[in-house]
């Protein structure tokens, strides 16, 4: 049975991994995800690992930088709007780093356990473990990350702040739904049609790391952005992974195409 579940509210792309991204009115979607998404990343020259704010004590400061795609390539800017050139990135990162478009073979990043970050704080030195990225990419798991307004509204309702910002969860596609709650949980294993052509397969719930709790540009820290899913939506994304706080879903691309803000979203 095919059901109309919503419309595309917003599209987001993140040209450099773990930096702030750019909102789009339309986007090309390929089998590898949104065109230009996570095109670049910083590599730690000492460890050869990919820099990621999933290890917030070491890399959380990357979320003070913004990246956007221009005709001349990706432009990185500081909080004051000034351009940050490649040779200045180690100063901002606080580590010897190289900006690259070439994922290393068997690329790894360090991920802190989200519950430990909630207990100890984002600046605390907590244990991290290495996570392998999909071969040839800077993606965490699947090509696309989807989030509904139903989930955002529900987290906001359960948060003492009364709201939560979409930027904290770094989705590619935000889908407006009339239903509130962790709507996407019911989509696992099914397919979504978006607009006249794009077809996606929903694979797993998105396990949340420490990133939503961190300051994102002008947005201050918000531990409740993780604490609410940790209390109300613990799921096991993959067999043997154990329960994790989840919000949103990952998706694979079955049929590529173009997505435009306002496109209808159908659940098959």
C-alpha cells in the first residue's frame, strides 16, 4: 500500500565533514547520496584518521566553521564570516590536519559513547572507539540521512527548552509530516518515493552520537538534544550494536534524480 506521508521541508548538504552545511532549494541525488555532500574532510596527519565531531573533545570546534559550495570549489568560513584557507585549518582545528577529497583506504574515525558524553560533558576526556567508514566515502553509514518534523517537534516537546534545532542532527532531507512522534521508526525496511523520480530504501534508524549536544555556530550547547532520544527512543540500529538513542533514519538510493523543496513523499 502506498501512503502519502509528507513533503520535503528542507534539503541540507555538508561539503566538509563535521563543519556546518548549506541549505538548498533543490538537489541532485546520486547513488552515493546528495551531490557534493561530505565531499571533503580533514585528515589528522598524526593518526591518519578522519576528523569528526563524534569525538567532541578533539574535534567539536570544527562546528564553528561553515562550508558551502561555490563555482570555484568549497569555501570555508570562520564565525566572523572571513574565509579560512587550507593552510590555516590546523590553527582552527588545533591539530595537524590536511583537507582532502580522497578518503584513505579503510578510513577510520573516533566516536565517543554518547551516554558517557552526557554524563561527563563534551569537554571531558572519555573513551573513544574507532569506527570504519563505508569504502571510498566520508559518510558515516548510508548515502542519505532523513529526519521528519514529527520527530523534531516531539523532541522539542519533551525537552525542557521546548524546542530543538534541526541543524543539530545534520540531516540531508527534512520531511514535513502531520504526525508527531518518532515517525520514521515505522519506515524501516520500506521504500520512499520523493518527487517524480527519486526512490529510497530506508535501512536503519540513525544512532545519535554526541554531536547534537554541541554548539553549532551560534547555537549553544544543548544536552537535551541527545538526552531526549536517549530516554524515549532507544533502538538497536544493527544486530549486535546494542540499544542507542536514535532520531531519523538512514537510506540507500534505489533510483537517483532531482529533489525539490515541496516534493511529495510517498511510503511504499
